């Protein structure tokens, strides 16, 4: 089979740094390394941000929960990274107001003091001052909130973003700096020199079937919840360094809150927090924190996780959400770094901060962390690679490096997420008016957008387009299934693919998308339990 976007990694590919993993961490490392002048190659076994990095709660934040746990260092670092990211990617990172509804005066005092400290830690990178709101103000800003017993609330400010599109823009930034990035290329083994040091990787192109070596002075394992797999290639039976934790989100119609501000529920029944965030005209509600033993590229929500989210939300919403109201449900696995002296049986025992580990063979592994601190994680990883492998490189420049597309939108619409690329799509619409046809009556996405994505954003499959470029799968799975055939037809035309390819792409996507339709997904889960 041919690729839609040909690669140039075969043959005698070699580099200073080979990054395995194309999520937030790996892409951040690619940007950092390439911008320092290092010859950089990144490989990803699926699409950019296929796993954890496209399945977040869409928050760029310091972490109010971590502040409550006393992890001040992590919160301070994240708040400063939040400010830098908003400046470097203003088309994707937006300030968002969050309201904590309070049903006791003690809660008001407790959260106001805590969030004032949160503001102080942000310093010059503050997104706005936290303040008390009366019960009337809270119910006005959150029309769907329960008012019985409501004393007031606290409004604070954090960041909201589109995770998968930021990942894509990081890939484009790295490419513009000279890095070579390949999706659907999997590491199948590590190369070692005569001294037993890692010197590259054997890789397989999952589209063409071709296999070849990539030689590198430094190899970085940035595979998230799959870091243990690469560590086992390096040393069979290596101890596990990551324990995955599942976070589930459900997407509802916006009528449940009818608000442009977000809701933060500060104390759930299991002692965590829950968010309800406006996103793409819908309401994103989550998340859970469930320890798992195994990792999967397509994790599925457990019925008890979905029930937990719905029941928690129902305690705050005037309209109680039911299973039938779920437009999409998706799960992500956090790559949490487990302390070596713990068994990791509880996610509360697992650090949210990141860890850098160097194996005896020279393999560098980065684990843990969160989206907001990806840039700092990348800087530390590249610094370590330069030091350990004597690489000639310039200083880190990413603190003020604009991300591809960086531009303050003059008008906010659905094309604003493209940043400076928005003008190219608008030009395409002017030059070819027939591309103004929408691909679904309920949404504004046009054929012009899909064509731009296919030609410029390294999409190989229908899933790449509808899941991580347009994001429809994540907020309306049924509509995404209806879009599969027209998207496959246009991709077939653009890339000279026959009807068989188009049909198989649409069918494969529809089968995957059924797992995001909660009723069907839950039914299959129950059938599996009784078979």
C-alpha cells in the first residue's frame, strides 16, 4: 500500500536524536532538539497524539487539585508554563473562567484563600484574579446550576486548549526547524553497538510494510503509557516504570449548563475534582482516575466510570444527564510515573510530575508529566541527551518560540484553531467556491477544510481527519460516522485511492467510532462479561 504522505527515512537514515513517540512529550522534544540545530527524527506508531495527548480535559492549568495536595513546586512550574504557552500559541490556548459553586460559607472561605494563593504563584503569568460571586451571580453565569442551598461561588481563571491540534502544530513547528517526523512507523527493536550502547532502532512502516534501521547518537523513549515496551526491548524483563491510570470524559449537549464559563466541582465522592467545560459548542465533563494494569491505543470507558461522572454532575445540574444524553465518550491513559518502593495500587500514590531515566545502555526515558509542562519536560530531556551523548547544540529557545499557526484571531469562528493557516483555507474557498459545501448539516466543516487538512496536515486516514484534525469523533460520534463516507471519498480523490480503499476506510472508522457511542459500547462490554 502507498502512503498519502511519502517518507524519506528509509535507507541509511541517521540522526543526532531519535524520538520514539509522537504525543505531547515526544513532539515537544522534537521542537526543542530541532530548534537547537540537532538532526532530529521522530517516529510514531499511529497518528500524532493518537493516545493520551488527544484525550485530555482540554485544560492548560497549574492544577488546583495538586495545590490542595501540597505539590506547590509542580503548580508553580505549570502556571508559568501555562503563561508561556498562551503567548506562543494564542490561536489555541485561551483564558477560561471557572466557577466553583459553594453551598456553605466555609467552602467559600476555603476556596477563595486557596485560589488567591494560586493567583500569587502565577505571578506575571496570571490569567486573572480570583473573586467571590454571590449566589445570584453564580446562577446567572451558570444557568443550569442547582440553586437550592447555594451560598455563592468563586470565579478563577485558567487556560483551555485543543490538545490534538496543538500536537499537530508542534509537529509542524519541528518540521519547519528541520526535524523529520513519521507517523505509522513503529519501533520493533533497538540497535546496539559493540559496547552494548543503544545506537538507534529497527522500525517498521505500518502502511507500506517496509522495515529499515535508523541510526542515532541518542535515542529517547517518549512513548507515554507504552514506555515499558521500549524498556523491554532494551533489557528483557525490565521493571515497569509506568502504571496507567484511565481518565474518562463524556460529552453532552450544552443545554445542561448553557454557559460559556466552565464549572469546577471541587470535591467528588472519591475526593477528586470534576470539570464541565464548554468545548466545540458542547459540554465536556470529566474526568475519572482509575488504575489499570494494561495499556491500549483505544481504551474503553468502564460503565462505573460513566455512572460516576453522570451522578456527580447530576448533583450540580438542574437537568439530570442520562446515558442517552451522551454524544460521545472517550478514555485516555495517563502515563503516571510510579515510585519504585510502591506497588502503584492507587493513583494517589503516583507522582504527577515527570521523571527522566537513563539506562546503562544510554537509552533515555521520559515518563509522567502533563500537557501544560510539555515544554519544560522537553528542555530537560534534550539537555540530558546533549550532556550524555556529547551532542553539539545551541541553547534552548522554546520559552519564546512561536508554535506553527501562532496568531491572535481577529474574529473567532471554527477556523480560528488554524491560526495563521486560516487565511489559506479562506483563500481556497474564494478560489474554489464548490468546496464551501459542508460535510454534515449540523456542523460548519467544509470540503475546503478537509482538502487543506489532507494536503498540509499529514493525515493518512479518515480517523486522522475526523478524530484529531476536526475533533468530531470526540464530541459527536454519531455525526462523525455520517461524515466518514464523504471524507473518504474526498481523500480518495486527492490521493488517487480507489473505491475499495475509500470503502474500507469509511468502514474501519465507523467500527472504531461505535466505541465512542456509549450505548453500543456499554452493550458490547456487558456481552463480553457474560460470554
